[in-house]
C-alpha cells in the first residue's frame, strides 16, 4: 500500500486535507525507520567503543598502581614492640594500614580496611587477631584471612622490611 493511499484513508473522514500537509509533504514513517544494516553497524561500533573503554580503564589502573610500590618509612621497631601495633598509611595517604608483631615475634602488616564493608580493623592483643568492630569480623594476624564473621576475602597484605630499628613498607599485595 502506497503512502498516498494511506494518507487518503487517514484523512477520508476529513472534509479537506489540512493546509500544512500540502505545504510540508514529509513522510514521517520513513524518518523513524532503521534498517537492519544500520542497527548492526550501531551495535558493532557501540561494542567496539565499550571494549576500548575497558582496555583504557585496565591500562590506566595499571599505570596508577605502578607507582604504589614505593618504599615508605612507617615507624620504628621499638615503637611497634612497645605498643604491639602501629598504624600507618600506605601506598597513599588515604590508605590506612596496621603493622602487628605476632606472638611468635614475626612482623605482619595489612590494610586496615575490612574487606566486608570497609570499616577499620583493630588489633586484639589478647586473641592475637585483627577485629572489625562494625560486624564482628575477625582476621588472623598470621595470614590476614577471615576466621569469623561476615568477611569472605583476606585483608590485603603490606610487605615490610626492617632495617635496623626502622620499618619500611615496600609493597602492597592485593
């Protein structure tokens, strides 16, 4: 059925074709029609754009982490031995961490952010654990893995290096 026939049927009840229709003979149906080829082209280009954005995001995050393994002085070993733990920030000033000397004398350091809902974990010297007071999560000091509560992932480990009495954070293991 041609468009002229459609228009005649549409306006059959009208006494006269409106003046605007004769002044502006535009086929609206043709303007909204998208061919299969155009749709496939749009989806292909959109998918390529999304894939490129994902590659760029992965590359950019890798570049940002590259500088995060710088060494940073975190405190003295004597201070750690006296208090049982010290708090520091690594790799940036926005990342709280905790260093603990376990009962067997080994140094351990972890991110202080709980892997459940990002509350700060605290050292429990009596139980020799790292406790999250928000939801009663408990992490082992030796491995940083969750041993009780809702957290499922271990705490990110911070590598430490002791040079005499000075302690340095050297890397973050996620």
